[in-house]
C-alpha cells in the first residue's frame, strides 16, 4: 500500500503546485479581465474551477488503477475519487488498513485445529 500512496503523492503534489500557481496568476489578473466584455468575464469565472478539477482527476485515476489491481469496483471508486477528492483516497486507505488488520486479528482468534 505504501507504494501506491507514494505514487499518488508523486502525481498529486506537482499537479497541486501547478494548479495553485495558475490560480494565483488568474486572481492577480482578475481585475483587468473582469472590466472587459461580459463573455470574457463569464469564461474567466469558470476557468479556475476547471483548473482545480485536475487535482480531483489525479485522485480518480489513482483510485481507478489501485482498485483495478485489487479486483474491486473501479468505476465506483474512481467516481468517488473525482467527487470527494482526497477524502476518497484517505477513506480507501483506511478501508484497506482495516481489512488487513481484521484479517490478521481473525487469523489469531482461530484455534490451531481449523
């Protein structure tokens, strides 16, 4: 599981930095663009929203491939990752840790003869 989380971090951190820089640059140029025509203002308002979706997309793709490897329902987890972002990744990691702990705990409770 550690390798998968490191892979997520390797993709997520650069995308987060790039989207944050782009958002800062957009907010600095906002007064100039908003004073222009209404159509440019409307497209400008939506642009940061679409830029920030890149972070959600990284989490969704990561969850898709991790769950696919684990033979789970990859599309459900990918959608959850796209909508819930890092919460979905943390939820999946917690679920995998719980499943591993539960399997280890149940193995210790079984008598030797079974």
